[in-house]
C-alpha cells in the first residue's frame, strides 16, 4: 500500500453513508454489497423507479 492509499483508506474508515449513481447490471450488485455491509446508500438513477428498488 502506498502513502496515498493509506491516507485515503484512513479518510474513509468512518464513512457510513455513500452515494451511488446508476442501478444497472453493475450498480445493483454493488449497491447490494454496500447495504449488506451496513452502509446507508443514497441512489440516483435516470429512471426514478429503478432507484426506489
């Protein structure tokens, strides 16, 4: 791990809420993993109905 990665990791250690853009074939599984890990996730999608699921 380089110094920049260590600083970045330390900075995000206390993050509990994240924003996510897109719920397509890649976004939906990534959002599911974040939710399963205990994060609060704010989601935006061009289709408002997709963001509600």
